[in-house]
C-alpha cells in the first residue's frame, strides 16, 4: 500500500505513482460508489477525488494560518507525509507498515531531486513546472509519468537492496590495477578521441565513467570540468539503472565463482527469444565467445539479447539520443545549479554500462539565466522583508547589471513577452516618475523570474524536432566509443560481474577483528563508501550464511542506519546499542588534513535539526557538505576538514572495550592509501 502524488493547489494531479495494492484499494473504493450500469471511473479521476480534501485543507491552512501539517496517521494506520514546495504539494503514503515518516519524506525529496535533474530551472517556476508535469497531450503525459514512475521504482529498489544507496554514497570496485588502467584509458584514448572528433557537434565530453551494476569501475573528469557532486552522480546512476536495469539476483552465478558458471549463466539468461530450433541455437551460444568472434558481432548479439528482455510497455531507449540532464557546476565565479548537460548511457553488456556526460554549446545561456534569476530572487526577498529603496539593492550590483545586459544576452531569442515584462519592470523600478523599489515591485519580480525560466525551457527543454539531430554526438561516434570500451574490458567482463557482488568480503577482516559481523565506512567529504558485500539470495552462500540468515543480518544493518540518522538529527555523533545477540556502534568524526593527514579533531556539538527538515543524506540534499561541514568548519577557517562515518555490527558476547578498539583500528586501516589508492 504505497503512493506518491504531486498535486497543484487546485487539487489537479500533476503526477502519481502507486503500487498494485494501493491502486486496487482505490478502484474498489470508488468502483463501489458507482451507480449500476456505469463503468469504473478513470484511475486518475479516482485518485484526484481521494486526495482533493487533503490538498484543499492544506491550501486553506497555509492561506489562513501561514502553516500546515507535515504528516498524520489515519485510523487504519496509513501514514501520510506532506511537503509543500512553492505551489506544488507532494504527498507520500504508506499503508503496509513498511515505510515510516522518515522513509516517506526521503522519497519526496528524492523525487524533487530527480525533477531538478530532468527539468532544471523550470522547477523554479511552479507555473511552468505544472505544464511540464501535466502535458495536454495524454500520450505524452503517459510517457512522462511512466518515466518518472520507473525512476521512483528504481530508486526504491536500490534503497532497499544496495548499501551504497542505503547510506547515499558511491561504491567503487576495489581492484586498483584494473581501475587505474581504465581511468588512464578513459583519459588518454576515449575522451581525447571523442573531443577531437568533428562528429561531436560542438559538444565536449566532461565526465566519463563505467558502471558495473551500481558500482564505479572507473571515473574520469576532463581538466575543464567542474567536480561532479555526489548527489548528481547518484541521480545519474539511478537514471542509468532505470534505462538499463540489471538484476543482481538473476545475474548471480551461484556459490561457485568459476569461469563456467559466470559465463554460461549469463548467456542462458540473456539469450534472445528462442526460435523453433531453440535447443541447437541456445547450446551454440557459447561457441562464438570461446572462438574469438569479432567484438562487433558479440556486441550486436548482446544488444539483441538485452532488447529481448524489454517489455512491450516500455520500449528500449535509443542510445544515440542523449538525455538532457541538469547538474551542478562549481566555477571560480561561483556555484551554478542545474546547468544543462547531455547524458549518453551506452550499454556494454548486461550489467556493465558506459556513461558520458557532455557540455552543450549553448550552456553559457543557462549561466546568464541563473545570474538574472538569482538577482530577481534576492531583490524579491528583500522587498518581502520590508527593505525598500536603496536598501533593497544594497550589495546587489547584479540588478544594475541586469539593466544593461539582459537585452543583449537573449537578443537571438524571440521573446516578445519577456521584453514587455522587462519594459514594465524598468519603468517602475528605474524611471524617475516610477514608484521605485518597493513592495509593489514584487509581482513584477515574479513575472521576470517566470519569463526567464521560460527562456530556459525554450533553450534546453523544448524538443527541436528531427532537423536538430546533428546537435549531439553522432551515432557512429557513440558506437566507436562503445566498441573501444568493450575491446578494453572483453577479457574482464565476467570477472567484473562477479566482483561487483563480492567487492569486499568479511573473510579478510575476521582474523584481525574476531566477532565483527559487518561494517560500513563512509568518507563524507568525497561521498564514497566501503562495506563488505551483502548477498541474501538462496543460491549464494557467504560468510553470513544464505537466504534467511543473511536477510536477518541485512535487516539489522538497514535498521541501524535508520536509527543512527535519527540520533544524528538530534545532535548525537556517537551511538552504541545492544540488540539481543548483537552490539551496534556508530561514529561520526572530523579530521584535519591541513595539520596532518588523519589528524582527528576534537568532538564538538553538531546542529540539531527539526523533525520536518530535509532528510540526512547526500542524494536529495547534501547534509554533510552543506550543513555539517560548514557548521563545524567555522572554527577551522582555511583548513581542509574531512568528515567520516563508521557503522559496525559485532556479536554481543564481545566486550565493549574490545569493540571500541576494533572500531579505531578498522577506521585507520580502511582508508590507508596503500590499501585503497583510488579512494
């Protein structure tokens, strides 16, 4: 019983996702109320009717009280979490007891993040966002909603099954030699050749990375690129998994990790739909691989195999057509959120993907739009706070720069409406006879922001049609990139798929740390994590056992992360808990890299957050960089301060003093450069 809804203030449904149980419940509820002889109402009408009272009551409370409720529980124990963002209301519901308020609030913020990645600065205008989320064309609306629903389902699956998405940090494959070789290959061959090609249509490859399932094999950023934030990288991994889903369980070769199981198991599952002679054709599927068939034939065969797994409902994405994504760019001049890029997701083999992120030729327009949006937003805020006249523009040279540069920036775009609004704004703000900078100017600030977001939409979101097919990396260039990486990894692909499930095991730690069952260590400064693999399938045997035993440990780890986030929100940086036969520890600490690498700083107070604050993590909102490190670094100006987290699970029979000693030694060992040089 799960649901996520986005609605306008007038209770119009802008997006909805429900699981089958919730959908069946709604249909039964409103189907029973229909008069005899009438058909069932459309599901969208039913869900709109169901949520309309909640949406209207929230709007009423905001209008009359300036505040509204953020969560409630009904008599049948359905939990509702609500979050108002501008003129859009997000509602997440759970009725089966599997998700609490924190999980539902996190899902809302992740949905907001994905919308920002897909729509960019259009999300800053509620009017334009409503139009984007609810196109008039029903077919277009269905396709968009299905895309968003798939992203949400992909995130939910990863959050419940993948440790990196549990703690919202990136996990690298630990194989230093291969990783270094791949990074060097991306830098010196792949990216260099792509950026020197005349077929790149003005685009420049900024980032290139190889994913094995959700883990990073190699990541390279060009020298002209801004650092890709952990939040954006996690969102891109969700998108890649949504486009080319890979099931860890279905790919699992079983307890034996031999060559035959990893090879034949892959082929048998990803074989194309059988022909009348399916026995012969399937049995010969391994022959080309062993006989050294050219790469192009293997690539074609594997692509056909992957395509055969796509359902008729969701056609396979065309790799030659990039996804427009909006990512954070940090330059010397400042931080620019939601800058347009192109994302190319090129499948190499099932479970292994090459992702390219390119800078598009018109990206400077987006920077101009953001500068002007920021100027009008600051002015509007000051006017709303009651600062008028010169006080409203004090410290804001941007608003005067806008006066001279706005027309020049967008002279090549037909924006008659923008010119009209801008002319009216100037006459009111700058002319001698005008009212000047006072509260009457607030609606015109909003109008200017809407018009600027409209320009942004026109430049970066509007489909240009078939005539604009040359404005991205050519299909042949993408295919060459695909083949180059396949040739590089051909001898490693089966190993990588197994390695992604056995990235780190507890075996190498049991001798030094007896009684240690599991751990997760996260470098929050870089957004990277290290943890032993957790496999819960019946077929796979690990040191944690298999099936129910491993699932039991997994549930303990997931509950521990949820518990520690609750305490962290309340200002606790250290947590120790005994739960039956287990002893849990959580530590958050800071180190000063300026004084000495690994120099641990004194423990200090960390900020206490309200219950309805953005969830602790890095995907939806980078709590560690934007809240915690900024707060802590106030007393360490000009120094490089890093933040780390460690979670451990021990057997309860181990004495607490031994457990604490283990934690100190483990934290020191995990980040030793000689052990993990790429981390």
